[in-house]
């Protein structure tokens, strides 16, 4: 197993680093792959990304589960898995992170914000997440992700079309114009039943909070249990007109 590294661990696995592609080349690659792989199995989408980008490809994970980390590790053992350690996660989420690092052939990079929660409180006032969740997400998620992705040309995420209306058109491969990188969503077309089957088949770590009534899991101040029939993401930022943290928009 490759294990867990801190935010300071920025080295890449292997000896020769592939040449970096410019954004226009990456856009063209994404558009072609988006068409050609639209109906491909998830493992083939992951294999294409791993073979195309090599060490300049990583996985991002919120550690709701280890499905995408495991899927990619089957075709790219030792792949980097980026986890944004906001300082506000549930203990159950951190346990999934540690289990993924312990049990899978991946290298988990736990990326922290530039400020601790206490330092943020001192600069912006306490409980910024209650007053301006967009600003809190920018400081504790969006900026750390952009910093973490600086050494990669492509990244994989676990977005699925059935999670919410805002994700209904998620492509399996797209171009993230804001970051100038290819974004791969290998399980975009999966249903919850398919996720559950994969978890059972490979004994994948899953966040215990799902069994306690949470439909989607983020930082503890901005996450509540969902009610029967609710959109799984309705428990995120429930007091605000907000459904995304900014990582995927």
C-alpha cells in the first residue's frame, strides 16, 4: 500500500514526468474522449485517463466512499488521491480517508487550507460558514484544490448524474475551462444501485453517516440528515440557496 501523505508531499510517483500539455490541447483531448467514451464502462474511462496522462493524472475524493479511488487504482496502482482536509470534517469521513490509504494501492494527499479554522475565525470572524458559506468554501476547499491540482493535467471525480438535477448532464470526460484541465467522471452514468454493487463486490470503505440518514456528506456545520424522498444533496447548506461548494462549477 502506498499510504497517506500530508499537504507538503508534492512529489510524483515514478521516474520520468510526462510533458505538460497546453490548455488547448487538453480541451481537444477532452472533447474527443467525451464523445468516444460516452457509453464506455467506467473502468475503460479510468484506463484512458491513466494511459493518456500518466503521472499528471490524479483522483479527487471527498471520502464519502472509496469507489473512484479503488476503480482508478485497478488501472493505475500508486495513483495520487487528493483529499481536501478542511478541518471541519466529520470523524467518520477521516476514517474513510485513513482506510483508503491503508487498504488501497494509492497515495492519499491530504491537502489543508492555508489557515486553520482558528486563524480563519480571527481574520473573518467566527462561524464564517454560517454567515457566508461561499467564502468559507472558497478558503477551505476551492483554493486548496486549485493549489493541489497545479501539478496535474487531468483529475477524476466521483460525480454522478443521478445525485441531483445540477449534475444531470455530467459528461464522462469534460474540460474544466476555469482550471485549464481535463475532468474525468468515470462513474457519471452509474446509479446508486451500481455503486452499492461495486462496494459489496470489492469491500469498499463507505462513510458510516450514510447509514444514519445522511444523503450527501460534507463539512459538519453545513450538512444535515435528509428526509425520505428528498434530493440527496438537500442536506447540504440547507439554510442557503446553495447546492455546490464551487469545486465542480
